[in-house]
């Protein structure tokens, strides 16, 4: 599960970089690589990044750790 989390983090970071490029320079890297925003390659990349983001939300819940939203909760759980 650690490998899946690492891959998911990398994919979500790449998606965030793409959104940053689009927001700052109106340049969509995924569309540029796959020659269009509605090409099969672009759609697959967008779906894979969305699944990775959903995995990062769901995986702590599945593993029983829950979503830790602050350091205080982590310290309380450690005691």
C-alpha cells in the first residue's frame, strides 16, 4: 500500500503542476503532450489522476487511521 500511496502522491502532484501551468500561463501540459484536451491519452491521464486523488482521500479511512487534519489529533492519538 505504501507504493500505491507514493504513486498516487506523484500523480496528484503532476496534476497540480498541470493546473498551475494552466492557471498562470494558460498552458495545459497534458493536452500539449497528447495533442488535444479530448484525445484518448489526455482523458486517460485525467481519469488516472482523479483516481489517485480519490485513493489518497479514501486510503486513510480504509486503513483505520482516519483523516488527520491537525497535528493536535496526531499527538492525542500517540498518548
